[in-house]
């Protein structure tokens, strides 16, 4: 299927064309930018919401994702899922996608599940994830769930591409509070204490609530309300945490579907909070600026590699650098000069 075939297939809402488009984007194959450009005008019209679900391994993210799919399907919404596993080169993500697909959504054309691992992300996992989510949105999915394993920087970057981020914690993981201290608190809009059928769930929930109370500092908020300029109070920063939103802590038993409606409700309320005061619009502008920069950076990187024949030149000069006759900086400057000469032609 060539690029024209992909574009045509997307018009027809052909799932095979969607799968092909995702592969193009993942691998940054020739024409992927044309596909994304073509679909751009369809994005950001409202109606499609991205939800990031992150947390430590085995916390029940996939089980929760599956329950959310059922919940949204019950409301007649089309659901796309991107399961990202930055920690594993392939298997984790693939297994995860297969498992969900087999259990509940195998014959539902309004559910689409795609696994993504690091192998499929040449230019930054977060950007690629966001681009794949764009494809899903343009295709007509109204809820896009992005599951990522782990709570490191990469995972958080991926989770932050979503409008709302859910952090799933569990009593037995033991890293609940450490996770919070590592700054993860800053990124989540909704906290889930999953496996609430297990001992220690109430305690963890209480700990998280205390921590959130400390972070938000009611006294501080009161002071700010009196002294902050009016425009800052209403508009707020384009990224989270959203002012006027107190992240809730929700107990769930994903394996039994308990608490899932409450989670979906919290996500709806969070969306509502973002809509107020134009935060949604501001967030979108910011992300599009970032995306344009990312596209430019990719382009420049490719251009350097090709136009300056960096590898050839480096190969020829490396002996000199190793022997101390030239420094890495001199060689880099030489490459740069060559590029400038080329660009002037
Ligand atoms: N007791 C109990 N078990 C649960 C609950 N939710 C999920 N599980 C079980 O926990 C295990 C892990 O669930 P997953 O949904 O695969 O967890 P995950 O966070 O997606 O795991 P990774 O993607 O590997 O990080 C499975 O055996 C689930 O059946 C729960 O609320 N209570
Ligand atoms: Mg999982």
C-alpha cells in the first residue's frame, strides 16, 4: 500500500490503512509526514479525548484499560488504545495488546488496540505516541487510552501527551510513596488505588490523600487567590496541574470492574475543568508548538546526516582526532562549514 493508498484507505475508514499508517509513523518511513499533514485539519475539533494510564508494572493498568473500554463502549464511544512499553524492546507491549484484544474487543470494529515498544520510536517515544494518537483521533476514535508501564521520565513524557493522566498505584507495590516523592505527583490528574481488595489499600489511599493535601497547600492557595493577578488566576498555566482541579484519589478493583465508573466520571470532570478558562485551547497551542519544533529537529538531524555526510567526514578525520592532531571541536566546525557552503549553493 503506497501513501496514496493509505490516504484513500483512511478516508474509507479501513482498519488496514490505519494499521499501515501507524507503522509508517512508528518507523518514520517515507511519506509518514505527508500522512500526518493530510490528517491535521481533522484534529482538535473536540469530541476526542486522550487519557494516559501509567503506573508500576503489574498494577492492573491493562485490566483497568479493558474495563474503561467496556465502559466507553457502553456509552457508544469509539475507543482506541495505544499500549506503550518503554521498558521492553518488544514482548511486553505486544503481549499486552494481544491479551486485551482477545478478551473483550476482538470483534468490535469500534475498538482499536495497538502495541508500541521502543523499537518503533526513532524520534522520541513521546512524539511518536502523540502522532499515533493523532492518527486514531483523525480516524474517529473518541476516547484514546494510552497505557505506559513504569514511572520514569520517558513514561511520564508519554503519559503527558494525554489530556488527562491517571496514575495507578497498588498496595503491594511498596513504591507508592517513593513514587510520589520522585515527583510523579506533579503529573497525575487522577490517582487510582487499584487492587483495593488487597490489604493496605486504605492506608495507601490515606497516604496519597495526605500527600496531595500537603502539595496543594490549602493555606497557600488561599493567599494566592488574594494576591495573584486576576488573569493568572483564571487562565492558569497551559500545562498541568490545572488550577481549580483537585486530583481525586479513587479506589478500584479493576479485576471486578469496581470503581471504573467513578474513574470515568473523574475523567469527565477533569475534562470539564480544563475547558474552563480556555485551558484546553492553551494546552493545544503549546503542544502544537512543541510538535512543530520536534518536526523541525527531526528534519535538521536528517539534513545534517545527509547534506554534510557527517559519517564520511568523521571517518576520514577520526584518526587525527584519536592521535590528538585535531580536536572534536575542530572537526565539528569543519563539518559545519561544509554544510554552510552547501546551503549557500
Ligand atoms: N486482586 C486484584 N488483582 C488485580 C486487580 N486488577 C488487576 N489484577 C491482576 O493483576 C495482574 C496484573 O494486571 P495487569 O492489568 O496485567 O497489570 P498491568 O499494570 O497492565 O501490568 P504491566 O502492563 O505488565 O505493567 C493480573 O493478574 C490481574 O488480573 C485488582 O483490582 N485486584
Ligand atoms: Mg499492562
